[in-house]
């Protein structure tokens, strides 16, 4: 089989195969804590609104946060028990978020479910509404509402669904273990989406450092209509949507565009498994597989209830092996540092990585030596040096002209920079400013129309 890839990119292989070895052979195991704190801001878009109050008794799968419009998803109780708080808590964003805390009664009593049955026989018109009702968002880290992604705008068409099994991020093995242990359910989710959107081609993309997963998924796709496995060369950031699309189809998503603009949709393997749960069993998204690794005594792949507190998760993994210097959700390249271990996991939390104090130390920036390594590494084809100059001067107009909004914040440029320039933070600063500016202009324009 011909192995495919994209242009440029990097190979962060120096740390024991990207730090994946400690958990690569660790089977998924379940962990349920005595308390969960479930955020209402589980997705890109509008947060859900709490519909329970302190003292209420709730069941697993019960809606505790109602969706607020199309770009929003409902939030469900991940355990049964008593609501002990409905309040704002710290978030990883710019402000606090509303959350519901539930004390687990460990009865694991579910709300009444409405399964639709086999993905091959269910009415296709019922699939996307089921996905929406289940509160499913992108589980590879993006948190984009899945029902929105599968609702194509006027004039948009799709001919290929790509399932992202690349898991190119350092340290993470959650998707790898899911492909080994729940391969059929992933294919079921893909087939459900294909039938819902009337797309005839489904491709499961996996890097060639995961050949056991390739074998498992090839077995699972046997006899399934329109579905095949594509092996990719191991390279970072192979799992980026635009990079996957380029590698597999040869198409390039235009600047400012979306995958659907090149007739493609990309879904994470975890998202597909959740879709199968929603269609076949009627279950909403209340748990996910998360890799817990780094400076912990027992690195693991855990199936966790949404809202489980990081401190409890670390405890389940034997506690800290060393004094933690940084803890972040996600992998080392794109993960987000959390302020403390009281943070609850979200639907998008595919990893919890603990760095010790030594590995956590940031390196000081040195002057740029104009070596061009950042340009050679950028998978989008940008000029990171020029963008950083503009961003550091708060010259956002110039940064926009240099296509900073197309930056996927993968960190490839910073990884390759011999001067240890803080490139990615500068780009995020510029992107956040430009996005806020665009949002403000949109709000002002809307306000003017309503006058």
C-alpha cells in the first residue's frame, strides 16, 4: 500500500517515540470518581445553559445543560447522584465558565434511552438529529459541534469522509488504543455519517507507526460498503485537517476556507465511536478515553466520565512520580497548560501530560538568525519570522496580510527554531486579537441592522 503524506512538517521523535511508549501497550481501563464538575462550555460556539439546580437528583445521560442555538450542544450528566453546585469556575479561556457539580451515588442509573439500532438500517434522516441530541463535539481537541460540521451549507457538497486516526501529537495513545480495542464501533460511526450525508467514500487514515491499529481497522472495515484504510507516513502535524486532506486527496483547503470547501469532512476516531454509541444505543457523550502520562507513577489510558477532576485522575495513576512543573491537556506540541490540578476534563481532553520541574523550564528567546527553518517546517507554507515581527509590534493588519489566521498553531516552527523564538504564542496572540476584532465588528453591524 502506498503511504501518503503532506508537504513540509517535522519529526519530533527524539523523546522515546514522542513519549508514546509508556502508554502504547496500556489497555483502556475505566475510572469513575466520586465527584464530577461538568462545564457548560464544551464546544466552540455558545455554551449550554444549566437546567438543574443545587439539590436536584440526576441520572446518567440526563440533560443538565440545554443547547443555546445551532452552534451549541446539550450537556449531559456523566454520573447519577445529587447536584451539589451550579456555579462559575475557572476556565482555560478568557473568563470563567458555568459548571454543574454532581456527587456520584455510584448506582449508575441511566435516563431512559432511545436507541435507533443498526447504522446500516436506521433511517438516515434520524442520524444527525441523534448526533446533535447526544451533545457530540470533535474529540480530537477542536470541540466543533459535530452536527454543524455535518450540516452542509447551501451549495456545499461532500464526496469524502476522512476519519483521523493519525494521532500525530506527542505522548498521546488514546486514539491508538481505541482503534485496537473498539475498531468496529469506529467503523459503525463512520458508516452512520456516510449514510446521513449520502457520501460514498470513507477513509480511515492512520500513521505507519501504528501498524497494529492499521491491521485492526482493516479487519473492521472488511465487507463495509465504501470504507477503506489509508496508511500515512509518520510526520507531524499529520493529524491536522488540512494536512490530512492534502495527503489523502491532493486537495488544498483555500485560505480562510473549511474542509467542506474541498468536498471533504474530517472526523476523529473518538468522535466516530461516540456517534455509533448515540445511534446504536441512544447514549449521549458522557465519557471519553484519555491518555495520562509523563511524571506519574502509572501512565495509563483511561475511560473517564466527562467532568472528572485532574487531581482524582492523577491519583488513579498512582500520583505524581516527581514534583510537577507543568500539567497540560493534550500533547506537548499543542496542549494547553492548566493552572492547577482542580481542572475537570472536557469532551476534547484526549491527554493529560505532567512535566517535571526540569522539563517545564522555558528557554529564553535569542535573536533570529534568519536560518529559514521555520519556513521550511510550516505545513501551511507561511513565513513565521515575518508574522512574529508583526505580532510582537501589535501590527495586526500586517499579520493578517501575512495570513496569520491560516496558522494552525501546531508549533512546528517553534520546535525547529534554533533561537528558541516564542513563535506560536505570538501567533495565538495575533489570531485572538483579530478574531475578537471581527466578532466586535459583526456585533456592531448586527446592532445597526436592528435599529
